[in-house]
C-alpha cells in the first residue's frame, strides 16, 4: 500500500469514491440524460445527486495542508447512498 510504503517520505495516498454526480457522462447513451441523472436523486438520503464542485472541494481539501495527517484514506462522497 502506497500510504504505508511511502508515508515516511512525506507522500500521502488518499482516494475519493464519488457516487452519482451530475455530469455529461450519460450524454448520448440515454435519450434524456439529465432526467435520468435526476431520477437517481430520491435513492440518496440527501435526496439528490452530487455536483462536480462538491467532489472538487474534497479533492482540494485532500491536496491541501489541512489534510496533512491523512493518508491511506478513502473518502466516500455519495450523498449517503452507501449508508442505506
């Protein structure tokens, strides 16, 4: 594991596991991609799908000094979907 092998060199290894995020990924794959994405919202405890900026903020935090003591961590950002 990178976090264990390289931690003493100041290298941190973290990951982000996003849930359903409102992007253009379904564009051209389904007839109404926006409606399809929106239909996933009620399945989440937060009642909506995520926004790209919400994942970007997590990544920015992990890249910042504020997370200097974090390594070997998986941050799940899925609107609570895996909690149910």
